[in-house]
C-alpha cells in the first residue's frame, strides 16, 4: 500500500508531504497505481522547483518508495496550487482504486 501524508499548518497552508510504499496492485513495472502516484508526485516536485521560488528539502529512497518534501515556510500561491493539484490527482486514484492500494492522510503540523 502507498501511504501519503499531506502536512498543513493550522491555517491550512501546505508544509509538505511524504509518500511511502508500493501499491501492490500488479507486478513491478506493470503497477498502474504506482506509476500514477509516481508521476503525480515527481511532476509536483519538479513543477514547484522549476516554476516557483519555494525553498524546500527533498529526500527519496526508490527501494522503499519513500519521498519526503518539506517546505522551509508555508507554500506560497503557486506551490499551493501545485499541491492542490497533487491532492486532487491522488484523491482520484484513491477513489477509483480504493483504500487497499493508496491511503491519503492530512496532518496538521
């Protein structure tokens, strides 16, 4: 299962996210859930890096599927939009394939 936690502060501003695990929907290389989540997550990170001035830290481990992104300060307007898009896409995958493959949580930090 892929476990994704979206971090927001008490004002609802995005502070980052972490992603851990593999969906187990199909064999490695054929798992469309893993591929979809990976595409959304990596595109979000690349978009924030390329199209905003946000400062953030990034750590990953391909073997475990771990990806951690932490903003240095709450996400600004553009990064907020990219994060909303990420959440929308992840919720769509969760709705279509179910909680047994992907779980999306929100945590106040």
